[in-house]
C-alpha cells in the first residue's frame, strides 16, 4: 500500500470479503465467525487501518470521547486524577479531551460549552466552586451524562469524591489526641467557597471543647508551597503561635516545612505539621510528612464507572447518586 489513507475497501480487497463483512468484523460483531474476524482484523493491523470516528459518530451519534475539566493541572493530585481518568477511559475504548478552568467560573463555563459543541459523550468535572453549580444543572436536566469529582448531596448531579469534611475532621482529632489545643489551619479553598476541610477542622475543635479561633486560620491566597511558607510565617508571628497546623494540601505543607527549617523550628517538637492529599513527595520530606490520603485512582475509577452507566442509560438518566470515599490518615514523623 502507499502512504494514503487505508479504507474499508482496501481491507476487503486484501481479504476477499465484502465491505459489510469487513465493517462488522472490525466492530467485533458476533454475526461474523471468529476465524473470519481474526483474518480481517489481522489484515487491518498489517495495513495500519485507522477507524474514521467522525464518520462513525454521524451514524451512531456517539464520539467515544469524554471531556475532563479540572481546575489546575499543576496541582499534583489533579495531575494524578487526569492520568487515572485517561487510563480508565482508554480501557473502555474512550478518548479524553482535557481542559483546565484555572480556578475561574467563567473559564469553566467556556470549556464546558466547548466540549458540548464538540459532541463529547459525557463530562467529568472538578468544579472551581463546589457550591456554584447553576451552569451544570441544566446539563443534568437535559439528560446529558455528567459526573462531578466532588460530592454535593444537594447538587442534584452525580458525584464521586473523597470525603474532605471527614478528612479535615480526622486530621484535627488526631492532633487534638496528641495534646494540641492551638491548631492552625492553612486555608487555600475558602476564597472559592470550598469549605469541606475547614468545616471538618472546626467540627473537631468544637466537639473537643476547644472552640474555633479565627486568628489560627490563615488564608493562603494560593495552593502552592510559597503560599504555605508565607501563611505559616503569618501564623507563627501572630499573637497566638500554634503548636500544630493542618494544611489544605501537601504543597502548602511543603512550604511550611521549609519555613520551619529556615527559622530553626523543630518538627514535630515545636510545631506538628499535617498535610492533605498524600502526594508522592510526602514520604520523602524532612521529616516525612503526616497527611490525609486522597485516593485519586479510586475516585477516578468510580467516577468513570458512573459516567459509563449514565451513557448506557440513554435518553433517560437514572436518579443522581453521590459517592463519598472515606479517607485515611497517613501518620509519619511530622506529627
């Protein structure tokens, strides 16, 4: 063959079967004997045949593609989520179209509309604002397959997520159990209205009779290590120096570790640090970082499974289902 596009008729000419038989065999139809299917599929591989999904979608009205919207690809947890989703979809014969919202609602709306215009079969989305989902509800109402990578029981939309409220609660209870009462919180999410971890932290303090002190909650103005560095600097130089801190994510904790090393603050003797997410570097920190495990692979697999169920349901989706995965503490040397 030359370098042109290989078509069904080329495979038919190579094998001696009709176009209809070739087409059915390449779709692995059981109407075609196994021996015939194997012969045709082998010829397709030899000829380096690539299916024309655009043409197929005109017939089936399915593109075999899924849109994935995340807030920030530089977030290590979301990077792992993207990889896990892509692998899970590929195993099911789907391709992934990927976009980030850069933590803005306006960009999120734009990329969702873009994916819809490209006729994706469904969308997985980690919303920038967990409680601002008005732009997504019409998709669910129109029976479009959509799964959130957060879990809001009141959203009326399918969702799968780690239970961040439980994670914040467990982490704070652990620090209280270690004798800490002045527990700080480095908060990267409140500005976007994503308060689940903060709510868990506050619940644990209230249940222990310690009370919530606003002076121990430090907004970080970002999600990266440098933001954790400066937020901890503010807390440690404030009127109520904490003896322990819980951070919104592990990158913030990395910045907090760096601040302690520069200031000669001993970890955990002078300050205990608890991260969140359990990303790759945490076990190699100095000291190794205690953290809350965010199981990105489990979230991705369950979200993809749910999306496939919605796609298979056709024009009438089943009632929305929200799945929460309870996280576990990973205790290392920083606490």
